[in-house]
């Protein structure tokens, strides 16, 4: 068994004990849980029951309610035990009600082995990113980061860009409130292949500055700036910049079909 999905409450009156599933968990590489599954999962304090686990998906798990008594601290303690047993490469914590205060707990449990981290649709904010920054900096294998829908503003986004490892390949910071883009820090992310700043309220001057800052990102293949405040003149300027960016294949989700600025 390589994947166990406990997102459906099949056993509403029974706990799921990792020790009882040992015959399965020794080969488990992927585990998906929601609040019920996380709550019903009994995680021993010691033992390597998930030594091959590389992907953990906790989307929509409410850590406040995911343990008996409804303690967020106990929820993080349980999550920490899960993470310590595994060699996670991908962790999905989308829509788990993370907020600024909980980021200190989260920062302590992020494993150095992570290659992909999804923190989308929470309430982390700039203060939460400040607490996460040292841990993000330590994730030297991280190639994909999603912080979309987290109430980030200019300072928070700048902190993300300055903190992540320079080898980051994909960054999604859409659906935030980034009015200005850190042009000083972006050029260090030379390995970026995908960047989304859709739905951020970026204006024309900010977009033009952003495109200039990305000039050194020679591997950038997808750039999404859709649903921002772009004047016609800025769009025209963007097209000229795109013509000079030989690696770019998708702009705002549309294929770049030629270097003449025409799109499908």
C-alpha cells in the first residue's frame, strides 16, 4: 500500500492507530487526511511507522478541532509527530486556518527535506511570514511554494522573496494585497520557471518594474499577472518585454505563440 486516504469518515466510532496499520505503513508514500481523519489517527510518540512517507496532504484540516479538546497546540504536537516519522518532500496545509500566531509552531516542524510547501488560503499575513522566514531560509531543497490567499501585503511578499532559497522554481503569491513588488530581491531567484501574482491590485508602474526585475530569470516559462490594474499602455510594454524573454511560454495563462507579441 503506497497511499492511504482518510478524507472520508468510514469509521466514525473508531480510532485509526498507526501501530495497527504497520503492515501497510512501512511502504506508505502518500497520506491524505481531513479534520476527521487527522482526529481519528492515533500517532504514537515514538517509532518510525511512516519512514517512507514523502507526501502529506492536510487540506481543510482544522487544527483547532483536530484533536480531543480542540487545542491548536495539541494539533501541532500531533502534526509534529507525523512529520518527524517521515521524510516529507511535499506538505499541503491549504485552508487549515493558519494565522500569524500559529506560524511560530509551524516554523519549528518544517523538515529540511521539503521540496514543495502549500500554505494557500490561510490567514498568515505579514506577521506570520516574519515568523516563518528563518525556516523558509533553511529549506534548501524547496522548489515550489504556494502562499496564495494569505492576506500578504508588500512587506510580507518581500520577506518571502528574500527568505526562500535561490533555487526556488515556482512561486504562487496570487490573491493577496501586494501593491508593490520587491524589485531588489526578485533577481536572486534566477531559477524561477513559474510566478503568479494574479489578483493583487498591482498597478502599471509596479508591473513594469516587476518585468524589469525578472529580466535575469532566464528559465521563467509562466508568468501570471491577471486580474491586476493594468492600463493598455502597460500591456503593450509587457508584450515588448515578453518578446525579449525567450524562455516565456505562458503569460496570464495564455500561450506565447510567437516573439511578435501575438497570443492564442
